[in-house]
C-alpha cells in the first residue's frame, strides 16, 4: 500500500529554467493538495485539485506557477522561469473522495533549489 | 478555522510519555482537532484526530477537555525517532468554505533525549 509518491526528491534548476514536480496520490485518492514550505517557515497551502479540475488555487502565486491533475497520471506542479525565491520544499498530499472529515496523507516532498 | 496555541518547544526523556498541549479556546462545536508531525526533512505525517471523545491509535492518544478548549497529544513511550515538530490543527468537517486546507502554525518542537 504505497503512500503518496513525489519525484524527484531533489531538484536543482538555474534561474529562468522550468521546474516540474510530480505527485502520485495514494491508491483510491482523487483529491490532491500542494503545499510549500519556505526555509525556516511553516507549510502554506497552494492549490487543491480533483481529477481534471482545479478546485482552489488561492495559494498559488499569480504568475509562473500552474498545477494540473489529469485523468491519467500524476499531478504536476509546474514553475516556469524559476527564481531564487522559489527555492523551497514542495509537499503534495492526497485524501479520499470526501476531504472534509478525512485525514490527508503527505508525500516526502520535492526540495527545489534554484541556483 | 479556529486558531491554536502550542508551546514552541518541549523536551522529553526517551522511554517516558510525551504530553504535548494545545489550546484552541475558540473552537466551534463541529470542528475536529487534528495532529500532524514533521520529522526533519520529511513530509508531515498524520497522527490522530478527534471531536470530543478521547481517541487512541497505534501512534498516540488524544485527550480533549470537556469544554473542548484544549487538548493533549500523548506519546506513551517516546523514542528518539519521535523528535519532530508537532502541529495541532482544528478543522471543520462541513463541506462549505475552504476547510479542506490544513493551516499549519509553528507547532511544538519535541526533542526526545537519550
């Protein structure tokens, strides 16, 4: 019973490049959430997706960031033209069909370093 | 979501019980108390949640006061691997609003000492 799988675990990008972070939810989970943890800060909600739909992206920066959760395959968090301030740990979580009274399970995160 | 207050840090001796308090004096009647922890460089890990009755699972026990204004997470026999930041979060189960978000505060850094 695999948990939430994120890859890569570590990603180094030069300023201006694109970063693509992948998240495979737990089996049977159709709700995915992305959180970001800046160095020495707490986790902040970014976006909530169901299959093929973005439900809430209120925590996403307005530019350069996008997320998708296609019918087939993992959820993708995409950061275009990365800057040093994007360096952080990005965590994905998933939950069952009813997210309101069930727990969310997190992956081990992708640590993005922009050089 | 109601706000929570936790001590910044705590120490515990290995093998002893770790009791982590959380104040949530503005909690609403239908809001659950959730606990997560984050071991260094890892993703948050769900521990336990409850509404008003005490709860126990293989990881911990959750004691919620009768007025629900505070709770205590108990790790009965702390090990070195329990050193982590522990987050207490209150969350509504209702399907309205944005209660699917988990609002992480600063949590309590529990250090288990040999």
